[in-house]
C-alpha cells in the first residue's frame, strides 16, 4: 500500500482534483471517507480533517490519497512533535530542536479571503500559537530537567571510572608482585633440580667405582693360589705397571684393563706373546688383535 498527501489552499481546487481523479481512465476509486464531516454525536474533530481516498492504480496495487488543506497539514505536522515528546523514552530521543516558527500562510493569487474567514483564521492562529507556546514551555522544562539528569549521570560515570582505574592499578601491582614471586620460585626450583642432578651423577659414579672395586677384588681372589703369593701390588700413582706374560695369562692384576691386558705386558715379552712389536700393535685391525690375544691367552 502506497501513500500520498495532496495539499490545497482552496476547497474549489480540492473538489476539481477529486473530480479529475474520479474520471481518470486508468485509476479506479475503491473507497472514499469524508473526514471533513463531524461524526454523529461529536462536537469537535478528534483528528485533523481530510478527504481519505483509496484508489487502484492497476494490477491490484492500492494507493492511499489524502486531500488536506495546507493550514491543517502544517498544524498536523507541528502537533505530531508533541507526540514525540510524550512518547520519548530517554533524553536523547528529544535532544535536538523540535519546533520551528510556522511560515506565514498566503492566499493564492486571485482568491481573497472574506472578513469572516479572516477572523476565523485569526482565531485559529491565536489558538495554535497558544498551544505552541504551552508545549514549548513544557519542552524547555523537560530539556532542562534532562540536562540536570545527564550531568548527574556523567558525574556518577566519572566516579565509577575513577574507582575502576584504582582497581586496575591495584590489580596491576598484585600481578607484578605475583610475577616476581613466581620468578623467584622458578629460579629456586631450577637450582634444586640442578643440585639433584649433580647428586644423582655423583651417586652413579660412586656405584660404578664400587662395582669396579668389587670386580677387581674378585679377580684378586681368583688369581690367588693356595699357599702361593698374591699378584703383584698396583703401581704407585702416576706410574704404569708392567707384568710378565705368565701373570697376565693367569689373571688381571689390579689397575689393569681386562679388555686390554696386552698393554700391561713387559716390552721384552710383547713380540714373543703376540708376534709383533709393541709399536706396530696399534695399527693392526681389531679382528686380528682379538685373534692374537686369544692365541696368547690374554683375552
């Protein structure tokens, strides 16, 4: 449904326009409501009077056409602003200017108003001016109260912002203190972990040394013969002990690597036991070394 408003200065011109619409070949009038006539039992108009026409402009499209006098249309537009004030739910709904001075209504050229019409028009203008003044006073009072209310709300919001800023500062300070405390704890835990690792390494080394000591003791007990002498004692610190071929074949003296007993063999017996000079031994393949040591009883 489309809507259009037509405004007129003269009732004759309005009647002529209605006749033209009624006799139009492509437009069909569907309904007509003459709201210029008072309803039965009513002493005054409840709505701005107009001629309300519904027309079919083709293919079932309906259009609402309102025929209004210009003075009534201006009053209607100004009165509608009072409804905006009454229906306002917040100060921002009516924060801008609402009313403006009504333009001067001039008669169309060639149409002179009669004395009675002019007097009636003057009464309407006076009544309208009184209403406009009344509602402007109400609006100014409403705007003033709204300004006070907005100032109070702004002050309350500013107070809340200050309180929130203080809370944020306190939270930031707590966060910094917690971060520093956590860093100290992390450093202490890291030091404790390093100490535990060192302790575990030391314990592992002690166990290895104890195992090596037990192994050497077992070798000594195995090498000792009933009624015979024990194997030669280990050399003083910093010196390399050398043993005869017979001693090394019978066991592993203390301080000698059991996997490389040939390195503790006396030089004069090295070639006799292994078939090569000691200087040439390091350059031999490992598999051949193993064969030579097995044959010499040093494996």
